[in-house]
């Protein structure tokens, strides 16, 4: 066998770009480069205005980006390896997050076990808020922490790609994912200026890099056009890594506000009502609560058999064809932790009831209360009580702990309400303003109340109008198609179909049209009895009307025709001679229905910690709601995969450039990197829904199918060779030809063994050790084909073939494309 001719050394000028090691360092040490990369990151982050309210988060983003840029600049000045620089930037980001968002850090910033546990709680709260909140979410501490971590990681990736890898164009993939998140989730178009400044900053980054390259390569041949294969494929590897990271980051971050947006997550029927009749805050509340399964929100003890509506907040502002909403600014209120000023209608003579409320899955700015609250205990500072609206609130969302309410649940009699002569001037004017109400609505309200002598009778007449049997109103989660320009008139006269927010809105506007003070209350129905408490779930979210009656205060009227036992009919609206005269035609007693929870059988063991759900409701399970560790798992797996991918690229590039005989990337490292990417993708997809994770896994497995099939064939042949079977020589030769095909060199079947061996040695640039192993393999193959003697008796055959494969890996490593789509699968046998 003829030895491969020695390779000619390339002209000296081709090695010039690699010889002076200070050239790359000059680019990395330049102040302009990290400044341009950091500015591009911050400008891209301004797109988060579509998913996060306010501008407080931008300060955290700027601080994180500056720390990342300064850390990278300082370490690169000291000629620190790229991998160490990236790890140091991750450490600095962790110190920032621990110092700002936890109180248990060692020396305030170092992460200890307590700090990591506290940080885990913050991130769990942030994942829940972004999963269930409607954009834009409030900039609560958990959201600020999540934004800081996310944009900090983006800053590290952009800094690494633009400076360490000298591939700023590839960083555009990462920045594009930052824009994709708010663009896909926001209900409105993002402001034009965020795209303008983002594009300008990215163009500036490319211009800075282009100027550097022009100065560096002005009198030399541009790199990548005539260098080694390793140098030519390095930019491709960088782009592939950036694309994979972008996909992981994009799929993970789009979990924001996805409740009800994917198959199986529900919430599809609770979208904002077209036409402007909807109660906007109630729509947002339902969007937050509906997660595809009935989720328990509160456990209430102390009510006994009494049924009451749990009020979260009230709405006093109505805008025609826009709907009901909160005031532009909430009143200052008084601290809610302790005795509270008397609510309207509470003269202090009624008995106080102690009600213990345990929030289970409630995170909001509102603290729901019953009746007329007199005292609140066991609540943290920062909660305030507004006597006029009857609401307890705070500035930022929080998950409150169990609290105790002392309240008056006394309800006025029908006679007292009929005797009341409420004066509209006793309440703020906002409670009687209705704007320009359609004349048909005013005429209908006057017609229904023309013969009613008192304010109570007028309100009761309007309440009775929303009946199913007599007037055709239907409770449904979908409203009828609009057929009139005025949403209110269309609902009352034509559609007559909707859910509680439409009924409450319509009745409150009709009352105001008669100069009767009214408002819309948002909260929860009575819930379901359980063992020792009442369970209130996300299915109980409700809206009703409260009417002002002077000394009796604000009195509840629920016009929604509920027929499932969840409605509450107060005594002053019940008839004395039989069934209640209600829109649904039901009595005030709690009705058994398919929604009610069955009583446990005698002697049966009950789980006191179980979430009681209505019968037939799907239990939240491991697949519908991702486990708490899945978010951390996706982050850790993605970071590990990123670090190992960079290490793999650097090892492969170093082995290719230096031709180190022991260099190259180990097989186990390549498989580990691939496995970590798959795990991170699946766990990130799980944050959206298990079907999305399954789809990602299916796509990955489909993409890896050729590589898996090739690996299966390779291992089968290697077992044949190791076992020294009669077909070992044929298996070795087939595997050698397939190895060549995977590397882009096809050996014709018409070639003799020796001619083929010469092509293998020459085209793959085998080293001397590899050529020796090739001679041994060729000799065994020839004897197996042309000699009757058993060639498998050669004890050096298996080790020689293994050494030949190792030589091929050193001299001609398989490209990424060759691994994912092996050409040997399409080689003719």
C-alpha cells in the first residue's frame, strides 16, 4: 500500500491571522465592543413594556447588563479563557440577584442554602404570576427578579457571541427572541420606538465589529476563505449554538400569560367581551384564575351554614361602550391591620362574626372580605381599607397568609329597605354617573319601574327582569353576536345572553339611569361545603350589583340567573309564600347539583390537605400543571448545555487547528451535550403545557432518528468485530466505508481494497499510527475475501480497527451535519 504523500505546508501568509495572539485580545479588550453589546441588549429589553407594567424593571436590567459587560471586559484584559469569563459573569449575576431579592445571603450577596431556598420561593411565585397573569403584569418583586435573571442571561450570551466568539450577527438571534416574547403576548402592537432603537443599537454593534475587522484584515486575506476546515466551520458552530440557545430562551420565556392560550389550558371563553359591556377587571380576574382545572383559592371557616358573597373589590366607573372599571386612582385608605372604620349601614349594634380565611392559591392586590368588615387580624403591613368602596387593597400583588375577619353579616329586612329613602348626595357623584345611556335603555328602565313606589321596589323590579322563563335571558360563557351599535341596548333587547359580568353591568347602568346609586362588586360565590370549611375555587369568580340604601348601606342584588346551586338569594328578595322570586327561579337554600361535592361515606378516610373540587372536574395532575422543579430544571439543564457546548466547540477547534494527536471531542461529551439540550427544551416546553413538551420531544426524536439509526448500525458491527465472528472483516470494511461517507468522501464499490485504502489515507490525512492500523485492517479484509484461512484469528484485528477509527476522529472529525444526517444511510450497499 502506497503511503499518503506528505501535505504541503500552506503559504506563510495564511497563518498570519492566527500568529499574533494579541489581535483577538485587542478586540476583546476594547471598551467600545462591550458597550455596543450591552446597549443592544438594553434596547432590545425595552420591548418588555408590552408584558411588564411601568418602568421600574428597566433599572434592574441596566444594572445587570453593566455588571455583565464590566466583568467580561476586566477578565478579558487579563487574558482569561472564554469559559471562565462566562462562568464569572454568571456568578456576578447570581450575586446581584441574591443581594437584591433575598435577605439571607452570606455577606448580603453570596448564595448560601437559605438564600437559594428564598430565591427559589421568589422564582416559583414569579413563574405562577407570569403563567396566570394577563399582560402587562405588575412589576412585583418576583417579576423584577425574573426579568433581571432573563435579561442578565441574554446579556451574557450577547457579550459572549459578539466579543469572545467575534460573531455579533449571531447575537441577533438571541435579541430577536427578546422581541418575540412581548410581540406574541401583548394584546396591542408594541410601540414603534422600541423596534427603532433596538434596530439602531444592533446596527451599531455590527458597525463596530465591521470597523474592527476592516482595520484588522485590511492588508490580509479575510479569515474563513482559505484557512483550515476547523477555522471555516467555527462560525457555523457559533451560529448553530446561538440558534439553539435562542430557541430554548424563546420557548421558555413565552410562558408569560399563557393560561388559556394553549389547548387544554382553558380560559378560551373568558376573553374580553366585544362591544364594551364587559367588566374589565373581572375579565382580567377570570383570565388569571382559569388554568384549565378548578383551582382552590380560599378555605373559609366560621360561616357555618350561612351563605354569603365574598367581595374582592367594587367598581364605580362606567364608560359607555367601554365597560366598568376601577377609578384612575385608589383613595389613600387606612391601615387595614386592626380595627376598621364602620362601613356604610353598620351602626355597630349587630353581632360580630369571626371568619377565618385561608388563601391557598391567591396572589393579588385585593384581600377579599365578607359583609361589613370591622377588624382584620394576622395581615402584614401594606394593606389598606377604603370605607367608601369596602375594599382592602395594597400597591403590589402578594400571596397573603391566613387572616381573620371580624364582620357584621346582618342583612336588612324587606320592610326596612322599603322604608329607606336614600339620598344620592350622601355618596360620591361617581356612583350615579352613567354617561350617555342609550334612550332605549332608559325607556326600558322607566317602563319596568313605573308602578314601583320605593327605591327597593324599583331595584327588585329590575332584578326580576333578568329571568330565563319570562324574558329569555340565558347564562352562558359566550355572548350573542353583536347586532346593535350600543352594547348595553344590544344585550338587554336583542342578545340576552352572557355571564355574570354582563348581567351585573346592565342592571347597575339601569339603576343609575333612574338616579339610584349603584356599583358592581367583583368576588366569589358561596363555594362548596367541605369537612370543616367552605372551599372557594376559581370556578366561583362572580360579579353582582350593590345598591345604596342610606342607613342600610350597600345592599347586594345578584341578577345573574345561576341554576347550579352557587347563587345566593338574600332574605329580602325571597317571597314569603314559597319559592324565591329570583331570575333563576331557585330558593335561597343551597341546591344539590352536579357541581356540589359529594359527602364522604361513613368511616372513609379523608385527606385534610386535599383540594376539594366539584364532581366531574379534572383534578390538577402532574401533566397539566408543571412541577415546581421543572422551571429550575430547564434553567440548570440549559446553562449546563450551553457551557458544555462552548467547551465542545473550543475543543474541536483546538484539535482541528493544532492537529493534536490526542485531541478531539470525546463521544460521551457530545452525547451529554445533546441530552442536556433535549432535557432543557422539554422542561421549558412543559412550562407551557405538557402537549407542547411532548411535541418538542417528538420533533427532537424525529430529527435525531437518522443519527440514532446510524449509531445502532455502528454498534452492531462493532460487536461483530469484537466477537471475532466470521463476518467481522466484512462488517469492518462496511463500517470504514460508512465512516468515509459520513465525512463527505464516497469510495466507489468498484475500487479494490488497496485503492480504497489509499484514498482513505490521503483524503483523511491519516497520521502514521492510523496508517499502520489501516494496513492491518486491509490485510485481514483481503485474506477474508481471497484466502480460505480464517482471518478472524488475528488477535490484533479488533484493536487495529479501533485505532483506525480513533485516527479518523483526530484527523477528520465528523461535522455536525454529518452527525445529525449521516450520508452513509443513503450509500448504496
